[in-house]
């Protein structure tokens, strides 16, 4: 066995202790993932290529990706924004099982189909791996809804889904294993349902505004099926999208191709000059009516003691798809550009020195001050060339870069760069923390 380098061990231990003391600071020298100059040769999507190169995700196989620490930080922030908006609208979070009972799905005629991944128990019992959860939750709610006093109720979850996609070529925007936020509304009647449906339209708009996609996301009219004239999708404009929508630039809504066949004007303002654009669906809301509650026997007793069928709605967002769409829409030729709201860190602090103790001391001090203010920092303390550090910083895409260098300290200044605009500002030491606070 080779001799252990005690200095390296001590340095690693010291860095680990510092990270424990300052949970808002992560040292890049001990970060699990590393950047890459090139993505996998079999990966054609822009979002997955950049996320893999920047160390956010790992491709396990076609349509299946693992989230590394940087990617998980972003995913969790997206989830929390969604969670806050769902809770504000009256949602109650739960977590359902992946494994699905064949008998439940046979009642709605959705057990057969090529979208399923299925498995068997050792005794031969066939099970499915959930691709959605209307049946499972409707069946569960029979234990909790008996009277009109139990309505309305809005359970939701953020949970892994499995779909046997024929095509998995859009990176994390179309996967075979993916995260989904699905909320289901249970109402006494259509009138009560429509009130909540309108509330969810606004909640979804809030989500896309907060994650940085508001300007490029259109409220899109789709076919409504049996229970209403329209359902609605939230479509984000991107050349990487698989959909085509027809946009009304007057009122910022759109119609999908299916609706256009029946109505070639804007449903909101009657504008006939709709423009075809490529897009990706990042969310949808549907009126389900009694499509699932009736065959599964979900009913309640009204004020007169009469038995009524519960009226339902469904509301979905794919957090991973949102993450991939942000990368597709907002990245540039240097790498990812994260909005402040979902960035893995607010500040990328880069230390440029040749073992200069003063540079290290000042860098540590800045990290400590920002961390105490709750500002998350990725601290590049690696023994690497300045150019490599800057290239990695652009690729990773953290909103604000702070450079601590020997030359800067001689002048009592720091170089601060905004990733989104590329604007560089030279800040005096006394003003640095206040500048970062306002930005972050």
C-alpha cells in the first residue's frame, strides 16, 4: 500500500469542517462533479449536453438521467417554487406509490397500452410503474371523501413517473424516468371546480414567472375533450421543442394545432394573425369531470343526503422538464445562464493566486460574511489556471462572479461579473457585500 499523504488528508478534513460550519458555502475543490469539455457523443440535445458538461447531471442511458449535487440544488429550488404556489392555492402535499395495482387501472380501461413499464412479483402478480396517478389517488380518496363537507380538496405530489417513450432524444425534457408535480382537484360540482381551475391558471403563470420562463411561456388553448371546450397547456417557445403553437402577440395566448383546425383565431381577442412557433409543453391543466371518479366509485352525500359523483381536475408540471427548458431558452455560447431564483448558488467566488495567503484569507472572509447572510456561494479554491476557472464559471452559469486576485487586493478592489449581461464592475472592498446583497 502506498504512503498516505497526510497534508492532503489534513487539507481535505479542514475543508470539510469549513463546509459544515458554513453550509451555504461549497468548495469547488471538493465538489463531487467535475466539468467536461465535451458531452457524450450520443447526446444530441443542447440541454443535456450543457448540463452534463457542467456537472449537473449524468446520463445513465437514453432518457434516463441522474442528478448530481449541482443539478439537485437547481431541481430542489424549482420544486420549492412549485410547492409554494401549490400550497398558496390550497394544495396539500402527499406522496403516492410508484407500484400500481392492475385491478384499479382496469376499471378505467387504462391498464393496457405501450406507455407502461410493468413488472411482476415472485408469485406472478402483475404490477405497473406509475406514469400518472389519477386512478391511484381517486381510489385512495374514497377513504377520505364521504360528505360535501369534505370538499373541495386539492392533494398533490412531486414524484417520479415512468413512461415507455418511443423517443427519448430531447435530453431531460422527455425522459423515460422523470419527476412530475401532479395535483388533482376534487370538487362537489363543475361550478366549484371552475373556480379552482381559474386559480390554478394564475398559480402556473406565477411558477413560470418565478423560474425565469414567464416572457417566453404562452397560455395555450388545447382541446378540452368531453367536459369543456378547452383544456390548457403552458408552452415555452424554443427551437428544441417538439410542438408547434400558433401565438397571438396581442394577448400572449396561443392555440395548439388541434384547436387551430376548428378555430383559426385567438380565443381571447379574435385576432386572426396567429404566428406559428416551435415550443415545448412545460405544464398543463385539465378538466376531468367524472372520467375517473365514476368508474372508481368516488362519491359523496350532498346537503340533502343525496349521493353525487365527485367532479375532478388534473394539473401537471414536470420540474425536470422545466429545468431543461431553462437551459435551452436562456443559455448562450459560453454555457448555462441560471436565473437567480433557481441558480445552484447565487455567487461564484473565484480565488486567483499563487498560494498568496492574503488572497486566501480575504476569499475565506468574504465567503463567511456572505454565508452568514444566507447567500449561497460556490468557492473556487482549486489549484487551476485563471482561464480554466473563468471558462468553468461561464459554463456552470451562476448569476454573479466575484474574483479575488493579488492585483485587485493591491488596489483594494474586486472584479464582479454578471453572468446574464456580461457586465463587469470593479467594486471597492467596503462596498462588495452590499453590492452582492442587492443582487442576490
